[in-house]
């Protein structure tokens, strides 16, 4: 089955919307220190690299 440009564009838009919603949910969880929500959203192999090169794993971010 061939997928035309409009199908991919719709998928990208849906993906973009889903990621934006997760980002909003994650940011709210950070503000309230909701470790359960942060843990659910972040992948187990998540690594954050800051502009200064410091790295943080999921375990670093959800540590209580």
C-alpha cells in the first residue's frame, strides 16, 4: 500500500500534537515534582545533554 504525501503530513501533524501534549504534561509534572508522571513519560534510556555538556539520565531526573 502506497502512502501519499497527505497521509504522511497528517501523521506528522498528529505526532507533533502528541509530542507537544507530552511536553506540556511533563513540564507540569516537573513544576509539581510529580515523579510518577515524569517517569512514565521519559524513556528508560533517556539522556538529557545541557548546553554546557552536562548529562542527566532518567534516573537522575526522577530521583526523589
